[in-house]
């Protein structure tokens, strides 16, 4: 098998996936019809044609607008199951999935409706295919810390069903420091915390995520390459970065894939993982990200083995489970 075929066929984990960003136009139209919503696009094709983004904010505007079709527990179930069915085709056996409760509670959808639907979808994939899923509740950073605290309060009755906390949405002008207190509270609950940092924002935001939010992973982090001292620190601390190559190109963080900082991050020995972010909007799921990276950089088999082993190494499952999955990756590459 070629290095690319080995990578595609290997069991893997996805650690940076927004469930709302897996809403395909076809499902959006079906849910709009089911819920009697007048969706402001003429057709699936017209909606897809709108997927031409200048930056993060232009994407987020459409992403939040499309989320309006998600209304009932069944909608969230169907969304989760559709993603996990598709993820399975890319040999994903474990997914740590972000959801944005404030996008829904702000529209009057109860927190419980969102969580129950997503959990039911994950449970269906577990019983059908043995897939493992965790849920990471993300705070919207363009909203206030007070709003984040109120959302955490709504989550408390269901806290056992939430596996971690994250921070996403518009990065520029909304530094991690804005959420220092709410993240301290999340850590007191004994949950892992992560934050988007260094996607569009500067390396300073990555330092804040590390020092103030005390995250266990950095989501994106691709602008770390601009700061050699930060790169050394991330390597020394073994701090994982959940990198999303197609997302970065579609949102013009890099002009094209060949300009991506991924090779520089790997050369520094960082614990990089590959992920799809919002695959319905950015031109593909994890397999497509792997193909696009391979087309640009032509990595050898050991590099692919490292990237895929990292997806388990950086996951929030038990050490024993991580070791078992990494052994599966090593066996897969050794069989070549
Ligand atoms: N960045 C920030 N917020 C997001 C993203 C992203 O890539 N996707 C969904 N919410
Ligand atoms: Zn993201």
C-alpha cells in the first residue's frame, strides 16, 4: 500500500469537529421542510454556491444562519448520526465532537433538547458500529463571559454527559483572557478544557489559552509557526494542536495548502493531529483533508503513522484505551 492508502485505511480519531458544521445542504433542506421553516435559499445548489468565504466571520455568519433549521431532539439525533456514519467511511473509530449550545438556546431551543438529541445519535452509532464519541461543549467567544456562565448553569443537570469544554467563534478581538473565570470553573468540575487559538488570532492568544485557560489541547494553533519560542514551548510540553487543513485554506488563513504551516509544526516535533472542523462547509471530511495534505506535501508512511497515532495520543479517553488504539495504528502500518 502507498503511504496515502495506508493513512486512509488506518483506524483514526477526529478531535476537532463542530457538529453544526457537519450539516450538509441536503439535510438542512430536509430539516427545514420537516419543521415547516421557510429556508432563505432556493436550492441545495444555491446554498452550496454561498460557500465562498473571505475569512472566519463570513463563514460563521452562514454557519449560524443554517443552524436555524435544527429545532427538535430528532434533528440533533439525525445530525449526529449522519456525521458519524460519514466519519466511519474514513475509518474514524473515535470522535470528540464540539457543540455550540448558545447557538440554539439563544433561539429558544432548550439545552436539554440539544444534548439529548446529540447523545441519542452517538448512542445509535455506538450500538450499530461500535463507534466511540465524546461531547465537548463550546462557549461562543463573541458573547460575554456572563452568558457563558449562564450556559454552564444550564448544563449542570447534565454534567455527567459532557466530556469537556471548548471555546470557538470569532477569534479576533475576543482573547482567551475574556473567559478565564468560566474556564477555571470548568476545570474545577474535573473536565478537560480546550480552546481555539491561533487560527486567525495572534500567537499571543495561544499563550493566553495555555497560561490563563490551562487547556489540554490547542484547536488550530497554526499561527504558532510565527513565534519560535512558542513552537519550542509547545514541543517541550507535548501540547497537541488539532489542525484543520482544508478549513485553513477555505477561510484564507493560508493562501493555498502549500503555504500551510503543517510541515513546520511537524518539523518542530509538535503533537499535531488532522481534523475536518466544519466538513460540510470546507470541502470535505477527514479523508479529503488527508488527500489534500498528501497532494501538497507527499508525506511518507512514518509521518502518516505519527499523525494518526497523535489523534489517539491527544484524545481524552483513558490511558489504557489510548494505548490500545495506538497499538492498532502501529500494527496497521507494520502490516504494510
Ligand atoms: N473557528 C472558530 N469557530 C468555529 C469554527 C472555527 O473554525 N468552526 C465553527 N466555529
Ligand atoms: Zn473549529
